C-alpha cells in the first residue's frame, strides 16, 4: 500500500526582456507499507515462521528552487547567465520488521531520518553561431544526514554526517541542417533537428543509515562506513531530436554512465550491500504527439546494459523500461 500527495507553487517574474526570476516551492507527503518474502522458509524453516519482511516509510518532503536568468548581448557571442539555488529536506520515519503471512513479529530497524541538501548552481549559455550554442555549468551539492535509532539494540546506525561535491557539466547543441546552418535541408526532419552532446558529473545519495559509522562488534575502537556518502557518476550522451508538422516531437540518444559505487539492497537483512564500480550504457527514445491543442500523447522507452567493472550483471538493474501517458 502506498500513497503520495504533492503540492507545488511556481511563479515567474519577467523583470525586462533580458532578465527574469523564477521561484518554486513544493511539499510532498509519502507513505509506504510493503510486504515481501524473498526466501520463503530458508531461515525460519524450523519455527513455523516465514522469512517475510515488512517495510514502512512515512515522510514529509519539502523543497525550493530559485533561478535568476540574465541575457547579456555581448558581441559576437551573446551569453545567458543563470544563477540558482535548490533545496530539499526529508523528515522520514523508516522501519523494517519481520512478518509471517502479514502478521507482524518484530522490528529489525526503526529510525528517524532527517536529510537536507543544498545545491547552488551557475550556468552560462553561449550563443556561438546562429546554428550552434553551448551550455557550461557548475553545481555544488551539500548533504546533511541525521539519524536517530529507536531500538534498544547494539550496532544500530545513529548520528550525523555531512558531505559535499562540486560537479561540472557541459552541453553542445548544433542545428547543421537548419535554415542558418552550414548544410540547410528541405527535409523537415533534418531542418528542425538538433544534434546534442552532453557531458557531466553527478552523484547518487546513499541511504543515510548506511553512511553513518556504527561499530560491527564491541571490539571495534574505530569504524569506517562501508558506503561513500555521495558516490560520483560520470555521464555522456549523444542524441538527435526533431519535430514534424508542429505536432510530433521525436528524440533518440545513446548514453553511458559510470558509477563510483553500487549499493544492492539485501531485503532479508535490511541492509545495503556495497558493490564495486559499475558501467551502464543504453539507448533511449522519446515520442510526443500533440493530438489536439488540449491533448498530448507521450511515450519513453529505454534499453540498458549494466555491468560491474569486475564483470557480472548489476543486481536488480532493469534492462528495459517504458512509460506512456495521455
């Protein structure tokens, strides 16, 4: 059983034709109760109980995004500068317990997690030529984790930790077959098309409970968490997008993603197993059709190849995903 309710408020102020300010604030309520039994009677085959687990998640999320954009008409290269700040806070009650036929039998983990991220960013969009533009960006990411343990059990994660990163990004967008391009074409799919190349550094944030230091045994004088707080991800993408008859938008891209660290959830233990570096690559397609001015069809398809750097498939990584909406 799951529930989510969202609230979002956004406004845009156009100060003048070259300057604008956009402000967004949002809040979300999320609840989840999930019953699972991955190994049936492997552990509890002699006591009449199953290996079932129950996961509870009850949280509030809050965030904001403020962005100021200023177009400067420099010659010969106009530049649009953007300065922004994004924030997000999670206040979550996260619990893992055992169950047999959905009858609760005990707690494994029971924590209050408060996690906050603050991310300032700067971007410069350079209009290099009538048919070429580039985006250069730099983003900072600061995370603060705070975990409180409610169980009277040893070696449960508890405490606070913070970490931060600085992440560069670069994009190049070309319209070589456009009216002002070096190879103008009469074919609409080529004339309206854009070739784009993206490169950047990102991250994925880990479970707050897995990045805190919790001794594994009474003899541990000093312990180091198994997980990197904010594992880095380096990504590349090359693609083509175009529009037809002012009604259809198409895009296809090839992408690559290298992750510094993989975490695989171990359901029966309620932990995340640290795995080595991984490499992903794939093809993604997008379709948008404006059937009427008030009705749009959207569809996305992705094929993914995900392997560990030392060989073997990445556990639980989907190879095919698709979504559509009307």
